[in-house]
C-alpha cells in the first residue's frame, strides 16, 4: 500500500511541476492571431494543433536565428512534456473556439440590426 501512495504522490508532483513549467503566453498570442483572422469558425481542433505546432516551430527556430544552440524537441517518453503539450493544446482550443463563437455572434447581431 505504501508503494501505491508514493506513486500517487510522485505523480502529483510531476503534474504540478509540468504545469508550473508551461509557458502559455506564446500559445495565447498565436491562438489569438489564428482566432481573429480565421475566415470561418469551423474545425477549432485542427487550428489548435496548428497553433501548438507554430509555437514549437518558433521555439526551435528563434534561438538558431540569434546564434544560440537549437533547443531540443520535447522528450515524449516522459509524462511531463506530454502534460505540457496537452495543456497548450486545450488552451489554444479554448481560445480559438471562444473567438470563433464570438465572431459568429457578432456577425449574427450585425445582420439582425
């Protein structure tokens, strides 16, 4: 029983560390840009995946452009980077879907008036 408790505590610590290490600012900026400039508000899941891919492309290319060593890709064999990717994906999905519904509502109100 002690092993189960220790495993649960270490899993909780892993989740807390991975949530503290994620940087959502770049995801927010890219998601806002995609959400504002999307012509139709369909397929937010695909657009959220695109937003996370763009963020990781920027994270990889930006240090190389400034002359530093290229940042490594996240190691998907560990749970921490997977939790960070999922959190960024769900955050981007929420922002893009909210902006899409807001734009649809604003178009409906403009047609109604």
